[in-house]
C-alpha cells in the first residue's frame, strides 16, 4: 500500500510526466493550441515598449473587453480587476474577506471540491466543509440552507460548470443560492473559468445578481488555452474593487503587461475570439461523449456532466483505490490521471481524466488505458 504524498495529487502526477514523459490527463489545462492571432499579437507586443508594470487594476481596454463579454448591463469596466489567473482572483477575495471578517471565515463548497477552495481555508487556519449532493448529484436547497445555518458558513465557493465534476447549476438553483446569501449576509464567489466549455445548454450566469455578497472569478487562460499566461479577472462592485486593489498592490501588484496587451489586441476582433471558443467547446463536448463511451466499454462507470474539461468515473469493479490505480497506470503505461480522493474523502474508488486535448492525444491515452485494463484482468 503506497503512502499518499503531502503535495497536491494533481501536481504529483503531472510532475511525473514532466520529469519522465508520458501523457498528462491529470493537470487541469486545455491542451489545444492557442489562437494563432493571439500568438501573433504576443510576438508583435514583444517588440514594443510594453515591458513595465501594468496598472494595478489591469489595462483599461482589457477590463472594458472583459465587462463587454459579460453581455450584462450591470457589469461595467469599473467592476473588473485583471489578476494573475482565476486562482489569484479567488485568493484576493479570500484575503480581503479574512481581514474584513476579523479572521473568522467558515467556508463551504460542493463535493467533490476543487483544491483551492479547500486549501485556502487551511492556509489561513479557517474551517472548511462540503455540501454533498443527493442521488444523481441532485441539489436540495432546504438541506443546503440548513447546513449553512448549522455550520455558521459565511463564505461559499461555487463553480459552474464545476471542477472536477462538471455539474452545471440551473437558473433556479443559482438564483435561490444568491437570494439566500444576500438575505443572510453570506459571501458567494461564483467561479466561471469553464463557462464557455459547456456540452449542451448554455450555463446560466447570474451577472445581474452582482452585489457586495455575490462576486465572480473568471479567466482568459482557460478560455484560450494559455494557462501559462496566468491571465484572469474578478468581478465585484466598484467599492469592493477599490478595497481589493489595496490588497493586490502588496501581493500580486499586476499581471504581466505584455500578455495583457496581446490579449486586448486579440479581443478587438471579438468575432475571431468567439470562433475559437466555439471550436474549442465543440471539441471538448465531442471528446467527453467519446471518452465516456470508451471508458464504459472498459468497465468504468463515468459521471454525466454538463460542461468543463474533465470526466470523473468510478473505477471498474476489479479496482477499489484510485490512488493505487493511478500509480500503477503511470508506472505501466505512462498515463497520468488524478485519483478521486484528491477531491473528496469519499471518492477513493474514483479517478478524473482531463479530456480537453486534441484527438490524437486522447486516442493514445485510450489505447494505453485499454492495455492497462486488459493486462490487469
């Protein structure tokens, strides 16, 4: 029986690939080539004078473009702050609230849970708990409200589509959660980094609910397959943006000026950007459907999803430990996946696959996965 490492299991298995080679379906990144026009703008920007600090709030043009993309008259340039990825947007909000609420944060998210939602409270010494869905990953509002009340929750993280599960919250669910948070002065951070990567119905995004208690985190990095650029943004009321800026000045300061400039130039052609998003969305949806069917034939029991870039699955009956499975799979086939235990203590027999890769990479991954399952019988 192997010992679980102390580090992130995503990093643990991804680093194996980086050090020793293989196929990485562990790390949460879109494995597609970025838009060619965006890369061209980056090359052009590199020859300009855009190599000093950017404004702390971000380039005005890029903030305006992010606001315009929301297509909501309640979101303006003044509600946007550019950050070092969506993760920094979440961390900035957390740091601000930690001071604002006198260090007393009781945090809740939805299981299985994205690691930053769990680890931020651990870093700051705050409590963290999870809401567990019902059968079929159903959401019970009265049960949720009772748990929030009983545990005196004052900060909730919610992603739609989710990570790792890919669950998309309905308009009814999101509006009810927003109502409850505003009425009870509970902060809600809605994570939207996978909002464009849906499979069927367009996810409902409650931009019009923006308030002192309902805030948003988003990312250009996931949208345009440039996670290494670390370009994200947060959306908040203007007075809160000002307060967050005072935190940002002494932590991240600003995201890289050349990358902001290149992204802004690229977004001047919104039709081109939308075309790339449409192509990526179609590819991810097709990948999910194909991967879902393929792993079913291998004895897996995958979880249905409405969006995102992951497929989560219960292991075939001959396996009961996702960590042991992932270790053996990499050792024998050099294919990296993430054990479900990383996201939830009850997910020991689950694994997560990143399906946002070009077809040849997924073909090779499925071939290795098939060989591993067949050799294990």
